[in-house]
C-alpha cells in the first residue's frame, strides 16, 4: 500500500517529493552523526573508567604487597625472638639442673686428736 502512495505522490508532485526525500536523508545523516559522536563519547568514557580502575587496582595491589612484606618481616622477627627465648629457657633449665646436681663442697671438720 505504501508503495502505491509513494508512486502517487511522486506522480502528483515530483519536485516536492524529491525535496522532502532529500530533507529526510539529511535528517537521517545528522542523526547518524549524533549517534556516532555519542557512541564515541561513551567509548572514551569507558576507556577512562577502565584506566582509572586499573590505576586503583595497581595502587591497592601495591599497598597489599607492602602489608604482606611487613607481616613477613614481623613474623621473621617473632620467630627469631621465640627461638632465642627457647634457647634461653633451655639454658636456664640446664643451669638450674646443673646447680641442683652440684654438691656444695663440705669443709672437713677439724678433728681433735685424742690423747692416748
């Protein structure tokens, strides 16, 4: 049905139809350009958002790495202190055992000679 109407319009007013068709084509081109600019703007915004997320991700990862390094260093220090403490406890118990096993030297009692 539309084709028949278009043909009739073309026969009745060929220049007016042609002008309106050109106007519609120009309008479609303008809208296509707007659409292209909009998609380009959205694409750039997505790229910026992606870069910002990558930056924050790298920043957070770096902070986590530093925290892990700090934890590992402190764990090492605690292990050293615990091992030294264990050695000192062992040495302390050894000294106590040694002290308890040592007998105090007895001073010999002076004997009086008996007179015969």
